C-alpha cells in the first residue's frame, strides 16, 4: 500500500527532555490510523510536527513526499486539522467562523461545512461562538474539518466534550471519509472508539512508538480460555494456530487465528472441563504498555517501522 | 492578493475596529479643534504682535548672547544713580538654544522659562525697572511660548499655529494614540494570537507564516495612513467652519501627521519584533512600553536647556525616536522630514524583518 505520511527517526527535544524520540512510522493512503497514548506520550507533538508547527530536532516527516517543515504550506493544503484544545473566535457567529476558515483555504467547502453543521450536528449557525457550549464548539470545528476537500484528516481527540450520540456521528463521519478515500489520523483516549474505526493503531509512550497493531488481524484473532482436566500438554500442534498467552496451572489462555472447526475438534479430544472463546479488546494490548505495573526497562520501542 | 490574505486582513480590521475607530475620531476631532483654536487665537493682540515679529524675522533670530560685562552687571549690585544699572530685560525666550548655522538640525527653544532675573543680594534695593504693560507682558510670554514650541523656524502662519496646538497643547494625545496603536497591534500580531489559542486554527490552514505576519503589518500601516488622512481632513473641514488667516495646504498638514505616525510605526516595529519571540501578550506590551518611556525620558534629558553639545546628557537623545519628531518644522518646511522618516521607517522595517525571521523559525506551542 502507498504510504502518504512517513516519519523517520523523528525526534523533538526541549533541552534534555525528549518529547519525541526516534519515531519511525508509515501511514498508508486511505486508512484510518489510530494514535493511542496517555497525556504527554507524544501524540500531539507528532501531529504538530507533521503540520509544520514544530521543527524536528532530528529526523524528518513527510506528507505525500513533501517535507513537513520546508514544504509546510503545501502539506497543509492537503491536510485538515482538528486541534485537541480548541480555541475559536468568540465574536464571530458559527456561520462566520466556518466562512472565515473556508476562505483561508481559498473559499472551498463552505456549503458542505454548513450542511454538516446544521443538518448533522444540528447547530444554530447564527449564534455567536462565544455563546456555544464546549460540545457545540467541538461540533463546529468537526463540521469544518470534515468539509475540507483534502486528502488527509488529522483529528486530535475529536470526540472529547461530545455526548454519546454525537460521538457516534463523528465515528460515522470518519468511516464516510475513509470510504471517500481520505486518510484519517485519529488520536484519542477512548479505546473503544479507536478500536472500532481504526485500520491500524500505534501505541506511544514517553515520546516513543511502542507498538503498531493491525486491527484487522486483531479482529480476526480469538482468545480461547481452556481449563484442562489433567496437566495440559506443553506443546500444541502448529496447524491449530494457537499461541499460548498465559498458563495458570491447568488453565491456559490462547490466542487463536485460523479455522475454528479444527480447533474445536482438537479440544474435543482433550480432557477439557471448561472453554471460553472471545475476542480481546484493545485494553489488554494498551495495558501491556501503560498498565499500572509496567516499567520502562521492560519495554522495547519500535525504532524502525517494519512493513508487513 | 490571495483570498486567504485578504480574509486575514479583514479579520484583523474587524478585531481592531473599535480602537482604530476611536483613535481616528479623536484625531479628527482634535485636528478640527486645533483649527478652531487657531481661529480664536488669531484675533488676539499678542498673536498679531508675535506674527509681526515673525514677519520681521525676529523670531528666527537667536536670542542675543549676554556679554561678560552684562553678566557682571547683573551679578553685582547697582545703585539707582548708576547709569549702567539697566533694568533686567528678561525675555522668556532668552534661554533659547542658539540656532547654530553650522548645524543641520533645527533646535527647539530650550528652557524658555528658566531665564529669570538675577536675584539681588540680600538687603540691597533693586533698581527701579520700567513697568511693563499687561499687553507687553502677554506678548513677551507669547513670543517665548511660540518660540519654545516652534523653534526659530516657526512662521506663525495659521497652519503652524494649528500644528503647534494639535501636537503640543492637547495633552499629547495625537502623539500617544499612534504609540498606543503601535504597541497594541504589535503585541497582537503573534503573542496575543498564541495566548488566545487561535494561532493553531489559522496556521493549520494553508496560510504561510509570512503571509500571516504581513497581513498584520499591512493592517497596521493602513491604520496609520488613515490617521494621516483624518488629521488632514479634520483640519480642512474645520477650516470650512472656522476661518483662519491663511489656509494651510494639505501637503503641509500631512507632513507633521506623517512624522507622528512615523513614531508610531517605529514603535510598532519594535513591538512586533518582541511579539514574535513571545507566547503571552503582556510581555511585549510591557517591554515596548518601557522602551517608549525610556526613549521619551532620554529625549527629555537630552534636551535640557543650556547643555553643551558634547555633554553626556545628549547621548540618550541619539537613541530616542522622539529626536526625529519635529512637527512644526515638518509643517513649515519639511526639510528634515525625509531624513527623520527614513530613520523611523528604518526602525519599523528592522523590527518587521526580525519578526519575520523569528516567526518563520520558531515552534508554535500547543494550546493549553
């Protein structure tokens, strides 16, 4: 797949503090790419470096082959951005705000932005922005972001301050954008949302990339918890597609990918007292890197992105 | 000009409409008022008398230097019978700085009020002095006053009087407003936008940082040009309501207005330079204000009366933009205006260039 955003050993240092360290990432055209991590993990720094608002200390970032710092203007012609901490011009009405931002992009997208804001987000665009609630401002900014006729959408915590139904609308809009061929970078804290819409997810910690997960594979993977009557075997047939995740006496947690029938057939010939089959949510993966007991020395960041 | 650039300019104008509007109204009104006051003052006897002195060239002459003998005479007691005991003829303008033909720069009259009669030693009776009439006293004060404010070049025309009234007798408002505007707009350009958090929204669009900053600069310059227009318009419209002896030409009225907005431009250039380095508005405001006050103080120190040209007092004046502010000379001749405006625009341009350089290289902090 073609990569539209590439970072290579991207590093941003403030004095002795690393906001980003050796971030190497490729984001494919047309995918929804989730960025996960706690506050201060480097998500916003990554985004701002891509947008040319921050200059990297080392390494580089490029969008569609354009350098994010030196060709920042051309990069931003291709990108629409929703900031995490939203600030607006309170003295403008909703409509004037949309118009102002559209005119900064040459006047395109106003009609669509108004449609999204009024029909989908149900905003009163005649009201002054300072009279909007936080959620309404977020909706206005989202309407703007989704209306821009661009290749790439970067949404930094787009569902914050939104009610549950509005969150669902946003996720639907993301899927619509993807269907239209746009690439979406979705940075957030709500794992279920990221899990639901992302094609791939990057997990960051302290400015470093810890893991990139393919969500398609993840959705196909199952978790199987089996309790054996007797001592379970130490090895399992390769063709079953089983990976042992945890052993606890006679209880084993497996990750399984592949044909379920042959697996069930094999289990039926073993002495199994209990079996449970499900899927693992992103929480388990996230907790591997950000759980309460995780220590830095136990983790190895991804220094070079390995293509599948 | 691209649509985005015009949109930026429009937004900045909208944001500053109240401050600019009030400033323009105030300048227009004060300019009109100066014509009104000129028309009133032209009817006064002392104005007529001083004008006649100007026509005779007496205003342009330096005050006569006191001979050593005259100084000794003043210092020593004199009896009533002494034929040399002349009354101390004190002219308010006697302490005027000498107009040195060798120097290019005009000098304002200095310390008009500092020359005073020598005090007699205690216990000795002062020689009788011829009594001045009230009229003579008023004329003397007027001469000194006009000479102090206008310098030897003041020609006492209606426009010159109006210029003096506008820039020096309105509590300095026509000088302060361009300075305030410059500091306000300069700090708003970068630091205030970052502090407000709206910089992200603007610069995430395809708008170059240079275009963003230049939109601010162009708006400020446009505001200053409007100030020149309203000052001239105020005077000309005022003239149609209040007749003055000689109608000042528009170009002559525009020259001191350009001089004063030049001060404002220089202040703006310095402020936007500080703003480009900062993330909060109050700091460039504070630095620019301190710098402006320091220059004003330096100018005042440098122009103390009776200081030698090579005195250290003069040094602060060399670094003060106010040393380029000569509105009455600008009105009367405008001979030094190109040089003064060159210096002021030079400061403005240097500030803008540094601001552009810095703004294009700095990181923009995320909103917090």
